[in-house]
C-alpha cells in the first residue's frame, strides 16, 4: 500500500506535459521565431522604428505573467517620442511563455545566453540596452493575452520562472563587480517605496552593497510605477542620456 500511495501522489503532483507550439494538438505558431543552438525556438516581437535606422536598440525582458506583447516600457511612450529618439524595442517570450519553447533546464545564465543569441541572429549589433521588469505579478492585460501567455502550460512558464528566480543562482548578486569600470554604460535600478511585491529594503541593501548601480527610489510608488504617465520617458532619458530623475505624477 505504501508504494501504491507514493505512486499515486507522484502522479497527482506531476505537472501535465507542455503543449508545444506547432506540435500536434498544440497552439499555432503566429510569431516570428529564431532557432537557438540547442534546438529550441524563441518567439519575439519588434516595436518602434526599424532596427536598420534606429539610434538606440533596447531589449525588454517581461515579468512573471506577461509575454512579448507586454513591454511595459511602451505603455506610456508617445509615438512621437519613440520616433524622435529613434527607439527600436525588441521583446521576446521567455522559455515556456507565449510561443517560445519550454526549457526544462533553464537558469539565469541560460536566459542571458538566449538574449545573446537573439541579438546576434537579428544582427542588432554590439551595443544595445536591456530593460527588465519584475519577476513578480504582471496583472494588467486582457484575458486573451493571459491565455496566450500560458498556452503551453503554466508549469513551463510561471512555475519554471519561480523555480529559477527563487532557486540556486550559483552566485551572490552582492558579489557582482562593475562590468563597466570606465563608465561607458551605466546600470540603473528603479524601485517604488510602497511596492508590496518587491521589498524596498532589499533594493536598498543591494544599492548599498553595489554602489556602482544608480539607484532610483520613487516616493509613493508601488509595483506598477512604469505605468504612470511620463514615467517611461524618464526611464528612457535616464538610461540613454543620464538625465537626472524628474518629478512624475505616480498614479
């Protein structure tokens, strides 16, 4: 009886197999995708001006319950601002999300390598910027988008992300050295002091331990501060030009 009980429990907690896009019975493929070295497919979406004429190229990494359709940095960016600065923003589905194949052995390093391959295959050049939003909850979006995000299975998307994010990183973030000692590029960290999903004390600790990170704490802001009118422009100008933080009506 003991072995039978263990076998039943294993079957009960074992996640269902993913529904791979393009496979028999799986969701259709509608997005452009690249083939990675290990054979997986990575779906992506391009926004803004064409890459060939862009002055600045930005890679956006989405949060927990989002996908390539949800680059939060674009939500409040006026089209004229995008065109004036010559912004090309590339978003992609992280492994297991949307139309990107799952990666059962994914790590933080494997995601970085996925981004590297994506940039290389799309020939974006050696200089680009990376903006990441949260690992927490991304609650804004239609039910259609939510269905698309998890269409290959919740375990291979959101659960896998949680396992990686809260698992063994194989390094300590506070031991990181400044990758740009000559100040050719800067690293910025934005945090709302009323964020209920990511503790502000954690970010303050990181900023103290890594003084080369430019830390921006927003008074009265929560987890969704990028949606505030004008916030995306402030982030972009700070990242690209080193503009000082401006007052923004955080709604």
